């Protein structure tokens, strides 16, 4: 099992991209691209981290922590 990378939201810059007839929000971390999977309000840290751990069993995950929300990003394959 891989552990999610946890970063302050200020360390990443998001962008929009088009794929499979949809527009997504994405980030780049290291040499990999990630798309937004889910968002949680700040008080739901435990839920966001548990979700990130479950997703990390299948692929690389980044969990960003902002001033008002946590966001889970999954690697684009």
C-alpha cells in the first residue's frame, strides 16, 4: 500500500484540462499529473484522509490541505 502525499494547497497550482469529452481540474506533482477526485470541508479531515488511504491502495494519491477544504487528487493513467 502506498501512502498519500499530503501537501499544503499553496504548494500546487491547479489547471483545467479536457479528456474523454469532459473538463477536469488537475495538478502536477513531481513528474505525474493528477485529477481532482473529491473535496471535503475542513472539519472532515478524518474522512478525507481515510478516503485518500483507500484510493492509495489502487493508485498514487495527493491530498492537499487548504484553508477551507481538503482535496483528493488521483494520478492520471
